[in-house]
């Protein structure tokens, strides 16, 4: 298949969609091919990122922790969204992870900085 590799299929819908990712993308980049992460992938993502969200004392702490795990945050349409740092694919909102943007902004005392 050249420079593309076939990913493990997650559902019947994925199989019919023929889900592929480029060799240079992360597994999270497949989120762009479906409107939602499947339950297993969502649980794994929450486990990987929950400590970063729970222990961050400010935006800089959170941004650094997420970056070290291959993610970054972006405000879009009034929501804070998690994106894959390699492929720049939007993964989900912070609310989906259990950390709504409004609660993070209240906790950190300021909105998500546009450029860090």
C-alpha cells in the first residue's frame, strides 16, 4: 500500500469506511475519520491525560504536560479542543475528557492563552 498503513479496525463502520493513516501520523489522527472516538480509545485517552489535567496549576503547566504527550489545546467555536501535535487533527473537546474549558478557565483564573 505504499506510504499508507492499514490500522486495526475498530468497528463495522470503520471497516466500510476503509480507515487508513499515513505512516507519519499518530494513532489519534484517526479521530478525524469518525465523529466520535470509540469507547475504548476514549477511555485510553482519558487515562493518558487525566493526571496532566488534574495536577496542572496553570495553563503553562497543562500545555507543557500535554505537549510532552503529543497534544496541544486550541480554542475553536467557544470550546477548548485537544489536537494531535503531529498531525494537527482535532481529537475531542476538553469537556469530553471530563475537564470543561469553562472550569479550567475558572481554576486557572484566565482564558486559554492564544500563543504559548
